[in-house]
C-alpha cells in the first residue's frame, strides 16, 4: 500500500510566527524568501488557530505560491516595466533550411 508523507519538522519556537517562517524559509528556499512573503505567511501562521495547522499552511504557501521556492536564483520583484524589444531588420537574402522531424512511437 501507499503511505502519505509525514510532517516531522518542528520549529524551535512555535510561539514566534516570524521565527517559524524564518526557519521554513531557510529550509525550503535557502533563506531567499522576500520580506513581503514572510510577513503574509507569518500572519497566516498566527491566524491558523493552532501551531500544527499554521505550520502546515505556511509550508503550503511557501511551496505553492512563492517564486523563491521554484528557482535557484534570487527573485527580484521590480515595479518598473521592461523596455520594448528591438526587432532585427529582416534580410532580403535567400536562405535554405533543412528540417528533420523524427517521430518515434
């Protein structure tokens, strides 16, 4: 039979929401979680009702909603728009392309 995973992590100070989120951020994102996400997750931890539910919700929020969990580089949230891309001028030269399409199965 299949067995569901078990939560074996327990924070060092479950009464301090910021410390719990800091520990989770260190474990799950190598400490790259931004301050805005940390404060939102800490509020959810406090509002969850008990420490076990708060811990589970905090883990879900980090895993499912933060870009830091899904990448290995530092996430840089910028509010300014990116510049428009410059497209190259099309060439009038002729060219020949050979495309090989290999379909297995």
